C-alpha cells in the first residue's frame, strides 16, 4: 500500500495531539518553559539540517527569492486564515485562541524536512515505509508536547502532512523515472538545507526572540530545486 506510511504518520500526529490536549496540570509558566525547551531543540534540529547543503549560495538565493514571492502572495496570512477558520469551527472543543498558531507551527515543522520527502519517495517507489514510520514516532511525540502547550490546532496539521507526503508517494515512480538519482540527491540536500533554516526560524518564534513569517519563506524550497536543475543542465 503506497500510502501506508503517510496514513500512519497522519494518525500519529492526531493521536499525539489528542493526548497532548488531554494532559492536565500545565500551568502558564510550565507551558512557557516547555515551549522554550521545544524551541531550543527545534533550532538545533534546523541547524543540523542546514549543514546538509552543498551549495550555500543556492540556499541564500533560494531563501531571498522565496521570501519575496511569499511576501507578495502573503502565504503566512493565508495559512493563518485557514487556521482561524478551523478555530471558529472548533471553539466548542476548548480553543484558547492559539489554534492557528499551533496549526501553522506544527504544519511547518512536520512538512519541512528531508524525512518527509525521502520517506514518501521510499513509500511510493519501493513500498518501504521505514523512514515514514520513524518520522511518525518523532512527529507523534512532538505533537503531544506541542498540543499540550498550544492546543488542538496541532492535530489538524495532520491534514497538510498527509496531502503533501501522499502526493509525493503517489508521484514517486514518475519522479524517479525522469530525475536521475544524482540530481535527486542534490535536490534533497539543498531542500534540506533551506528547510533547516526555516525550522531554525520556527525555533526562534517559539522562543519569542523574533517573529519570523516562516510560511512566507516556503517558495524557497521550489526555488532551490530550480537552481539545482539549472546548475545541472547549464553548469558554469
């Protein structure tokens, strides 16, 4: 089953978030400390991913151009708007005004990263779900902590995760056939580096150090892929 790993990943997020929401005894000070601890861990994760890139100029240009496109189309605002609409429909479940924040932060964290891409490709091409099953455990645990501090919005991050990874898994055979393995590896390396910097930005947001509109940087991932393809086809 091509989508087995993706479905398990989505269920892990839902169940983890449900458990997190049910956790009692989280005072405001405890929530603040937990979120700062998560923020620090997320920054370290992002930094590790950022080092995977082989062409740092590609990373810089991708983020800069991606930011221009993202700001032009206000992607962060649109994503927050989706979260706000969900929050209005879910108020009866005890929303605390952080629904959109939890939805956006969890979505970006669970979607941006090499495991999502590599795992989905393995699921689609080789029916090997081991990477996504490992990601499921990590995402499930993270969603418990996130939801305990940020509410039920984290649960709904499972929707874009399933759509994103499921699409890659279903297109995996086509992707492998048209993209040489060496080029695909180079793309994944630069996507990981760009995504790592975005994840670092999420960590800074969680720490309250700076408010970075991370979703507006998302086009940078596509730009990184285009730059890698350009270098491959028209080497300097």
